[in-house]
C-alpha cells in the first residue's frame, strides 16, 4: 500500500494503516483506545430496548373526520366572501400598475461573483491549512471527525479552558504526557504551553506533516493532458510527450518566474495544448506519484528539475520529458517549494 509502489500503492489506506499501527503499537494510546471502547459498550448496555412482545399493546384511538356536509353553513358563507374579496383586490391592484418599460437587454437578477483565488479554492475544498506552533515539531495532528482542541491552563481557577482549534496535520513540539488525563503538553509560543489530546497526535516533523497533508488531500486524479493552471492565452501550440514511466507535471515560466501554464501528463502520455501565449519560457518539470491538488506537487517520490536555457513557444512547439535539449547542459534539480510556486 505504500504510495511509492505504482501497481498497489494506496495513499489513503497507507495513512489509515499507519494511524492504526501508531495506536496499537503504543501501550498508552492503546489503553486510551480500549478505555473509550469500554465506555461505548457500557452506554449501549444502558440503552437496552424492551422487546416488543413484552410491551402491552395500546388501543388505537378512533378519529372522526367530518365531511363537507358536516361543515356549518356560516363557515361556507365566510369562505365564499373571503374568496370574492381576494379576487377583487387582486384585479384592482393589477389595473392600477403602470406598464413596464421596454428593455433592450436582459439584465441578470443575481450579482456577478468573481472567480475564487487558488487559496480560496483550496480552503473550500480541503479546509484550513495546517499551522506550525513554536518549537521544533516532533508530532502533528491527525485528521478525525472533529477538530483537535488546544487547551490552556487557567491558573486562577485551576481548570483547562479551550484556547482554539488546530487544523489537521498542524505540527507541534510535544513536551510531556499527562497519563492521568491523556493530554500532551505542547509549546504554543516561546513562553507559553497548551494541551492536546494524546489520541490526536502522531510522531513526525514538519516535513512529515506536510507530506501527510498532501497525501490525504490529493483530490481527483488529473486526466492526461489536463491543464492544471493557465494564467494567459495566445496563439501558441504546445505538444508534450512523457518518456518516463511515472506521471509528470510540466510548467512554463516567463522571465519573471511566473508560471503561464501547468500541464499533467500520464506515464508515457502525449498531450497537445492550444491557446498559449507565444514567447520565450523556461521549462520546469517534475515526476513522482500521487499528484496532490491541495499542494500542487507529488505526494510521494517527487523530483523537480529546471532547464538551463529558454524555450521558444511558437505556433507549433514540441517538448519531451525529460527534455531533449541538444548542446545545452542537462536540467538542474530544484526544490519542491520552488516548483510549487505559480
């Protein structure tokens, strides 16, 4: 199930197995899990339903529904009067309305809403972005049905009060575990600490938390030749061929470093993109497994590279991955963060 295995890789299943192992392999977390399971069993035992055969049947109540003949004459007269008055008022109101002005165009009856930004789309689809509290992260928040509450100690009242919520995959530095209440003390700032339930934490640094977030929020798998991002249009035509056995993502960047187009290619895939602006562009490409729409990067085995020179995009330009640039130095490796930037 490891995402690096092309044939049987399953990121969601891999994360689930990892979470189960972290609970069952830790004596404290497994004890908390068993304690909660016993609590649920006791609650179910208290809510036993009495079998139907032990219940005493109750006689059904008989309800009389009067027919039209049973309604008094005065009620019928009142209904007729109300009906005629309503018809008269509607007709009088329609006769007094001024004629509608003639309009040459049809105006929309709803406000025009601007398209969402990339960050707004990510927030809508995948929820709040993870955060990193103070200190050196050694644990991160795992996703669950509810949010992870960050508690703080109220010294005056000697009680714990909620300070806020931590989004899934937020990284923290755990200081110590309180076995009596199952809470872990974490650093919030350089001078203050808070508390998080031990069952919501899993070991891992900030990089592990980021990779887990990307694998958890992959989104729908892109189709071969799908344009993931396009900032400008023109009359250029680009033909792409992926000569690798892994998925690839190609970006063309202008002189300022902005990506004008981002295209996904399946293993050994071919795609042709129309409507691109002509000009000189630098080629960035990455290969890997499990493309994450939330992170705009591969969640596993990613390697990103950049061509040394510029490529002229014209009415018909062909590119291969890896690029075949005769007489130029080979592409240089770049960081994942550099490749992710649009």
